C-alpha cells in the first residue's frame, strides 16, 4: 500500500498492481478523516432517531438478526486522481488507487428505517460515524465534529443501500469501519459512513461540513453556481499498466489493461488511444457487466516501430451515453476527478 498519511491512516491501493476483480481486504484503500475509533461489538449500539415514529436502539445482535444481503460494490474516493489536477489542489494527493472493489454482506438500511418507522415529512437520512475531530485548517469546523453525510430518502430506501458488517467474507476491520458501515453503491466513497452509530431521519435538507464545505461541487441553478453535495460517481476508466514513464519495447505487443466504472450505470465501452487522442480503438471488456462494480478491460497494443515518447489514453462510455470527458471541469473543485489523464510512456 502507498501511505498518503500516517495519522489518521490513509492508504492508497497501488493501482498498477491491479490483478483481480475483487480487491483483497489488505489492499483495499483506506480513507480516514480522524483517528479510527475502537468500538466493541458488545457495547456498540445503533440509534435511529429524528423524524421517525419510534426512536430505536439496536445492538449488534438485533442487527444481524435482520435478513441480510450480499452485494459486490466498489468505492471510489471523490478525491481519487487529485495529484493530476492543475493547478495543484489541497487535500490528499491520491494517484489512481483511491478506489477498490469488495463483496459486502449487511442489512438494507431500509429494513432498519422500517423498524423505527419513517415519519411524515421525512426528506433525508443522516448517517453519522463514531469518529470525531476538529478541522483546524481553513475552512475550520466549529469545534469537534463527527464524520456524517445525508442521503435523500429516495436513495436511502433503495434495497442496495446496506449497512455492512462483512467485507470479502471477513468481519469489517477497524480501518474499514468495524463493526458496521454503510455501503451506498454507485456513490462516491464519502457517502459510505464507517463506524456507524447514529441515523437521524430529517424533515429538512442537511448541510453538514462533509457535504457543504468538503465533498461539494458547483452545480448551475438557473445559471448560478450553487454548492451541491457530490453524490453519484462519474463514468471513468484508469490504465493500470503500463505506468507513467514505463519503458515499452518497440515493434512488439503490449497488453494495456485497467478498470472502468460508472456510478449507477454500467460501462458499455472502453476505448484506448496510443496517439494522444487522435485515434481510438475499442478495448475488450472482461467478465460480466454489473452495476456498482468496476469492469476490468484490456487492449493488445502493437507498439510503434520507432522509439520515442508515446501518449496513451483510455476513455469509458456508460449505458446512459455518458462519455468520460477529456477536459477537467473546474466546477468540481478538487473532487469528482474523472477526465482523461494522458499517460506518457517511452518506446525503446
Ligand atoms: N465515519 C467515517 N466514514 C467514512 C470516512 C471517515 O473518515 N469516517 N471516510 C469516507 C471516505 S471520504 C471514503 S472515500 C470512504 C473510504 O472507505 P474505506 O476506508 O473503507 O476505503 O469512507 C468514507 N466513510
Ligand atoms: Mo473519500
């Protein structure tokens, strides 16, 4: 793993080493804002309150008694690829490995909300983690805050939004949110709250730090840029190999490979260019197509006969016709980094 920050722990998956559809637990990237809390299964409780018919408190035993669901879903940090931004942006300088894919087991959030009964006028569901800290750099928090995000009720009650306690057949590790985390498939990683201990149903939109100040972008409303919480993942592809400045033999065949994904859609096409975007050719999509996970792809590249630098690119298209853009959209601030990143290699 590549250490992006020691305390709190922030670890990047070395994306050039991508060689499996499911990311092994010890290679799944870690994104923590505060020190990971040490929660004990015996004393852990999940409170559900706010605009509900009856506020409830569930123990871990109560929770796992609810019928479970298995789901393969990837998480991508919305700052993944930040190192490629020009001018340089503040924040963790992720390369391509703020993204991973796992099989999760948990209970639908909808089933938990049902226990409490969603009250009249409910519009959003806030998920709050047990981790807590103070943001001491501008823009500062008003003191210690918990990591929290809200989901619109319509997303919160979708059966694929789960509260997970298993990751790739093992109990969640402390780094990934033991004993319980949300998995909000198709949405950027910050929506999938770890160390979940409190759920608040609200009758007004939530404007917490991590969706108004951080993890928000400018969306145009009647021509006026309006800060809006980032939610669904953009369509995107990444090249795992070759890597930046890799030496590639001339007049031979090289397997370019990587992964591509699209939030709530499915990738239908990945194209590769070996001439800085002048011409494109279709890559082969491997395995089956699934919503919420990445699709591995490969392309057999017949390398140039002449030595010299060569610019590679990959771009994905999804089943809703979204095409990965070539240009960076500044309205996205330092998040949702999905534009095509040129990759320079050296043919020798
Ligand atoms: N409680 C809590 N949940 C959290 C975070 C956090 O710092 N605290 N980080 C979020 C972010 S920004 C991402 S990208 C994902 C990363 O999940 P992972 O560490 O399991 O890869 O968790 C999200 N959930
Ligand atoms: Mo993130």
